[in-house]
C-alpha cells in the first residue's frame, strides 16, 4: 500500500511539473483611449488582407492570442474605421498597443525590439508621407480642373524629390538594422513588380546572412527564384 501511495505521489509531482513548465499563452494587448466598443480585427497581408482573428473592444481594451507563425507583420483594424491600420510585428513575444484614437498617428506598438524599430522608422518618414499625400491631392485637383501645367510639373518634381528622400531613409535603415525583420519587411515592400534577380540579390545582400527565418525573408527568396535574370 505504501508503495502505491509513493507511485501516486510521484505521478502527481510529474503532472505538476509538466503544467508548471508549460508556457503561459502570449497576447497582443490593446488599450486605446476614445476607441468605441466594437469589433477589432487582426489581419495579415497575403496578396489581399486576410482576417486571422477578431474580437470586441470594451472601454478601449482588447486582446488577441498571438498566432503561431513565422515572424511577420500583422495589422489591427477597427470596425467603422476602414482606412486605418496599425502595423505590428508578431514574433512570439507579448505586444502592447496604446494611444488615443483621436490622434491615430501617435498610437504606438511596443514590447519588442522589432516593434520599437518599426515605430522609429515610421516616425522618421511620417512627415514625408504627409507631404506626399497633400501633393497627391493637389495633382488630382489639377488633373480634374486642367489647371496651370507648369505648376503641375513642379508638383511632380517635388513628389519625385520626396520619394527619393524616403528611399534614402529606407536604405539607411536597412543598412543600420541588417538583422532586423523590419529591414526584410522594407526590402520586400520596396521591390517593384518588375524587379530582376540582380536587384533582389542586391537587397538580400544588404541583410545579415545570419538573420532569423521570417516571412519576409522567405518572400524575398521566392521572388528571387521567380525573377528574370
């Protein structure tokens, strides 16, 4: 009988150790001031935006269980705000999202080094994106109203100049963060559809050869294998 209790005791110890060693599930936590109660979507870009999960916000708070995937960029979208997305890097670590929906550009994703890096990059290019958006609206107005063609040409020159500045910032970031998933993300999103194998090889060469496997690195290699010499 004593031996029986010893066996049961050892079994319970093993079960207890098993459950205590299991990792707690990790989440994406959001706490957004002025966010109405409603649906919140977690989406990923796969040619089109695919919904991975959805939940509801309550008093500005919401939470998603982290998907078990290769490190990738996901997007948070709120019901009733169709043109606003919060990009965040999912890499297996807890992620927090905080800010005020009345100031959407200041909503910040934090908790991991890649998300801090992505936030820093977005901050560095934000004012150029705002200027490009304004120029795009002006160009649209000129096209509709057939206004002064000289002014139209000046806007095109300014637009090209801003795009070159942003391309330089992107290139500098990649070279300074060769081992970051953010650099792989920027490399993929900067590639034109007609990119040659040599262009893709050049971008891959800017990344750290020991970079951890991630969705964007795989996409770069798939693009390279499918590209024309």
